[in-house]
C-alpha cells in the first residue's frame, strides 16, 4: 500500500467551490477532507461533499458510453457514441436547421462555458437550463437594474442580515458558502429571517417573518412602504443614483401596509419592525434564496429586493450587497462565444419574442421546448443533448417533460447514473465526478473568486463534462483545443497564469472596490439603478416592480379550495441531497431514507394523518406520495414537501420517477409564468393531502 | 495529562449531518452504526454522541472488560475482546453505543485517536459548519463558549 497523496481541489457536490483535500492512494480517492486554507469554506464541508467516494465508486455508476438497442443498453466506444451524435445532429441540421437541436443542462455544475460554446458553434439558440427560475434569472433581473448581481459582503462586516428564503449552510449556498454568513452572524449581526417554515435560522433570528409562500414580492413592496413613509431611505443615493424614484414611490403607494399584511399573512407591525431594522442598521445586506425567483413574480421580486438595497444605501457598500469584481479571467460569455451566434439564429430562440428577459441571458424556459417537441410548433425540436439534468423530476409539470423527452427523435445524455431522464435517451455519455476533472471552478459566479478544481483520479472511461463537449465539438468541425487544459490556459489568459500555475496557487480573488458607481455609474442604460427599467419599458413590460398574485392560490382561485384546501410549498431542500441527485448514496440515504412532507400537527389531526404516515399530496395536475412529518413551525394551511425524489433502487427504467415526484403537481402553463422571464411557479400551488396508510404505504 | 472529551454546543447544531458522514468516512463504516448522529425535529436538532463519561456506564456494563478508559479520558472499545452481547448499548444513557452487524461487535466513538495523535481535530469537529462540536478539555471549553457566544 502506497503513501496517500494529498491533492487540493474544490468540491462540486452542489454548485461547489468549497475547498477539499483529497487523499489518493494507489490511484483511488480514499477520503476527502475540508481544506482549512480555502478562502471560501475554511475547512468546513457538508455531508454531500464528504460522501463523494460513494458517488465516484458507486457500483451503479456508468463508466463507459452506451447506446440503446432493441435489446436494451449496450456498451460502445467513445468514437461510436460521438460519431452517432454527430451523424444525428448533422441530419437534423440538414433537414430542419441547428435550431431544431436542444442543448440542455440542469442546475449548472461549472460547465456552462463549455456547453454554451458547443451550442453557439452548433448554431442553436435553444439552450434549456434551470436559469428561468434559478439564479440566472436573478442575474438577468439585476443586470437590467444595477448591472450586476449584488451579493452579501460578509467579510465587510454587515451589522444586519436579512436571510430571505435561504438556508445557506443547510443546503446549497450559491455564491456565499455558509461560512461567511455564520461568522458575520456570530460577530453579532442582527438577523431577520423570511421563510414560511421555522428552520434553524428562523429559530435563531431576531425577527422571523413567516410569509405565505410565493408572496415575497409583496413583502418587499411592504418594506419599501415603511422605508418611504418613515423616510428611512438614503436621500443622497435615491436622488442621485436611482432612475425613476418618484415613479417608484407612486407605485409603492399601491401597497399600504394593511394590504401587504393581507397578501403575505405577516403581521403589519412585524413588517414595520423588520423594515426599520434593515433600513436603520448600517451596513445591512440581503441574502437571497431561490424561492424568490421560482414564481410568476420572479423579475419583479428580484427588482424590488434590489431596490431595497439601493434605497437604503446598502448597495456596493462595505458590509452591504456588493457588485463584486471577478478575477481577470475570460467570462463565460466570452469563452462560450455568445457573439458568434448569428442574429438570425438568435431570432429563432423558442419563446424569445415572449420571454425577452430570459432570452437576453440566452436560455429558454422548458415549456417552449416541450411544446416544440410535442406539437412541433413553432418548429420541431428533433434532437437533444442534455448534461447533468433530470427534468422529469425537477421541472414544473414533470409529466409534460417526460412525454416530450420520451417523444423526441434523438436524445443523448451526459450523466453519472442511469437516471429516469437518461433512460429516455438513445446515447449515454459517462461524465466524471468532480474528482475526475480539471477546471477553473466558480468562473461563472459573481462572488469575486475562481478556485482550482484539480483532477485527482480517472475512473473507467468517464470523461469530464468539458472534455465531452470539446471532443464532440471537434468532431463537428468546431473550434476547440487539443486538451481541456489548453482551454483552461485560454480561460485564464487575462490573469497571466497558465492552468499549471493557477492550480499551484489554488485560487484567485478579484479586487475589492466599493462605491464603483460614484465614478462610473451603474452598467445600465441610464447609468443609474433602474427601479424604473428602461429596458423592460422598451420591451413592452411594466417598467416598475409590482406584486402579481400567485396564479393558483386561495386569493386567485378560491373555487378550488373545496378540493384543494392547502397551499403546497414545494421543494423543501435537505442537507443530504441536491435536487434529484444523491438518492443512491448509502450514507446519505441512511440519513434520509424517504421523501418528507411536513405538515402542521393541527392539519394532520384534521386530515387523520399521523407522524410517519405515507400520504398522498394532490393538486389539480397530479399527485405524489411522501411521508408525513409533523412540524408546528409551518402554517396550518401550508404543507412543505421535498422535491427531486426518484428511486435508484427500483431497477425498472422508470426508477419510480412518478411516485414521489412533487413536480407532477406544479404548473408550467404560459399564463402561470413570469411574463418577462418564463419562470415557473415551482414553489406554490394549491393541494390536498390525505393518508394512504391503508393502501400498502407507497406501493413501491 | 490533559483530559480530552467531546461536546456539542447544541444551540448551534443545525442538523446538517456533516459530522455523521465525516465520522463514517474516517472509520470506514457503512450503513448501520452511527457513532455520531443528529436527530431532526426542526427547528431543533439533537446530536447523539459519546460523551466519554468519567463514570462510563458502557464500561461498567461490559462483562468482558472490552471497554476501557485511557489516561486522558477517552473511552475505547476493543473489537477483538467484545463478545457482541450488547449490554453496553443498553447501558449508555445517550444511545451513543452502536452495533456493527457485519463484525457482530459493539462500536463506539474513539474520538479519532489517530487524528488526535497527529494533532488534528476529530473528523466530526473538523467539518462542522457552525463549529458547534467542541473537543479537548470540554470541562473548560464548553462554559467558555456559553459565556462568550451569542
């Protein structure tokens, strides 16, 4: 047995970035530890990252390319796999044009630069991502408002933190890593938590605002109401740096505090208290979570929250929400050659004329992809390549996603396991885990860091995702590099470092500059914070933020309450899983063996449900089975259910995708989406819940 | 010799389970025995772990003296000596004693003695995102933490 080699790398079990030291012995990773020298995670690591050896060496992992035949899946060579995709794609291009090929990813795991580079050179504008309702939508809305995504400056020492719909240490922390937040909190920052569910942080908070799911946008307007009424805003900032402050003030008048209380279910005095605490404690930052985007109010909610940062003078200020400067590397936009996609092809982007803000950041909402496959309108999608995504589990109206992917003529997937989505494909390409890749990680984020993810091992014939796009692209005559590392040299070029030099360094940090706007203004058409958006106005949307009622709610569809009396708050995150991933990992599944739906004890009594019962949750669109867990920290009218569940242990090709799939209940109709973004209401709809104790549990 | 023990500052345990996985990885344990475990009842979390008791009930219950306490206070079990009778599981007031069905012996937290010898924190403590797992001279450290922390 050889001595263990210690390799510094970066996790990607969620969006990644936490520093890891991998111990490699005899060509195998035997354990991983947190890297105390990581500037982002300081040695901490979560259950997901710590379990990576069970992911990388899982017996079910597919370690060679496969093709589906009449007799099932058969092993093939990389050459055959890539040649097959090339031939199919070329045939589609010849007959229908490149726009009839959809390239897709899931939540995005540090390969968007390569995925988009492939799609752009292929000539398809149809890139299907989670961006319509997750993070990229936040980026899109803030780009048109302040020119960049404002992120909490935890190292700058906020004195008040508004944790808005997020549990950063419990689940995926996006930019921030939970570490920074925790240190700031421990130093004594006041904490305001906005969450329908009383979690760890809500319990710790100075103020907890238990809002009705999906009404975040109205609550933000309520904060503005208090701040304007009590003149708590930063007079100099609003006069000099906000476009349309007077018009915005008029809009806010439409949200008297009593009305906001009625919409959000949050006591008006508590709203007042929270708004005052946020506005008066300097500096203060807002840490936002993805539920603020996963409604029809996606754009407006993000813009109203950005407005809070601006109005209180907390924007681009030490300890506030900062527009971080990234280290000098090539951006995703440049690396992926967005500019090379012709105007003509861009104009063909599905839904592009409708969801203009989404189109601006180069994604399509899944609905338009499913429609193009199922109805061939406005033109057919005939082939697809999906990377690290399981839309039959994670997208609204999962049934439609399943039907579409079942129907598409040709589908190739890149993944680690044979997921329910992968089972619908014709070609399976085996991806490497993060232990098997070299990458300049976090380059797509906006938190001012890039970190080195270094290859520790190679396993089977798996390739890192980046290499798959590169080699397929090369086969199709695209411009790429000899090796993945050559591409990383190109990405790093502006920093003056090669990949080899960078990986020795471990990370780069951008320059920290506050108040950049005082010299150069904001990167918006007016150079100001566009609370009144000239961009949205030009596109024919309401230029001012507002709250639009959730399309299916006690307010908008009271006629459904007889059959569906509860509000489903879907998508409860857990520490052990990331969306539809990790259910096959024994250590993690031991902790959370079953999907959980949390209900208030009073609701349980009314429904005849006992703790631990298998229950059926049902909406007008479908149903899912999960196990009830009683929690008096949620509203009796709200049930909170986990998402992403399928059962890898079920060996049939469906792997139980439709048993506990909460997205069979969610809606993706055009009318229900955000009009500018195409965001779906993944978090809120109406439902009923009842015990299936007597019907043999979940009938697995 | 300085006494070494383990303690959780429960108010800061958020139920992320990172400690559990770090422990399993360190000790090469599969599904089954959980030398540290966090019970969930949001918003509260109850860590279950070996306190390395001064007067250890597991040690006293063991009929074959497989459980011993080292000079610096770490309570250890010798898998070779253990006969798998599970008396210690019943005796432990915390539920920290575990049974390894494969080896058919009781298993318990050894406070990562190998790591301690290499001047490293126990695996569970090393990864905790809220730093709520305290080890070392806990008799001194825990009151300190309670006095100074919010």
